[in-house]
C-alpha cells in the first residue's frame, strides 16, 4: 500500500536524522604524539578546497583545516622530542581549480609553525588510492622509522587500507570530524554524517572488489 511505503520511508529518514545509529569510527588506540622513533614521516591527506564566491581565492575545506591543525600538532610534538620530522602533504587538483590541494595547504601548515624545509608535496593524486600510491613512491626514497597518517576520523579506515595495499604500515592520527547527535528531531548534521559513512562504506567495498578483479 502507498501509505505503508510512505510510512516506512519516513521512518528510515527519521532514523537517519535522529543520529541514534552513529558509532564514531575508531582511529586507533595508539597516541601518535608519543612516538619514540627517531625519523618520523607525517602524511597529511587532502580534503579538497572551497571558496566563498568565484572572485574569492581557494581555501582548504572545513575538514581540511582540521587535518592541517592535527598535522601541525603531531609535527610539534614530534619535534619537541628531538626527532627528525617530515610532513608529506598529498593532494592533487582533481577539480581543476588551478592549484593542487598540497600546494594550497602548505602555507597554512607553515603559518602553524611547521618548518618549510620539513614539508614535501605530492601533487598528482586525485583520490585516496592515488594518495597511497604516490606517497608510497616518495617513501621508497626516504629512511623513516614510522609513518603517521593524518586524515579525518571517518576516512581513516579506508585510507589505512589503501596504504597497506602498497606495503606501507601507518599509525593513525585522526583529525576531528563531525559525528551524529542523537535527537528526537532529525538534524541536517546527522544526514551529512550518514552520507560520509555511506561514502566510506562504498569506498571500502570498491577497494576489495578492485583488489579481487586485479585493478588494484
């Protein structure tokens, strides 16, 4: 019956909007700020760029700012321990804005106190799989004891999976990301978080399918 289908649809929409389904993804139990190794590479994955209007310059997205801040925090903690710390910023220009995400993020990192001499850019990647692929090529020519991966908490599982596929073991340093908020009244934020979760689930499924058929 049409009314039954409509009721079911409303129930699903309420469930998504209520946020009661949410369980924030775990980024790992280790504290990346307590690394002991002497040579540390911190990999920052891009989260795109945005601008307020056509006549305004491109800036990192909201999620990207959280990732940039997390990277700077890990870098400073690493440096305070007297260790050799390098940051690799990974992100190309898939949206054709005229500047790669890596180039766009670099001055923001420097403004947060990251030494420009410690920042290396990877500007070819257009997605998570290519982030892992091109960064793994850079790491081949670097001597490091540990690779710390910085990305949003919701993205961490898929990102680490792709790096693992290229033989790179990473320690997670998840940046802040919105989580759903339980509410009797559906919230827009909860729908956006649900979209993130669905996108990541589809990305992980795609990874395994592509591995199975030999594309990855």
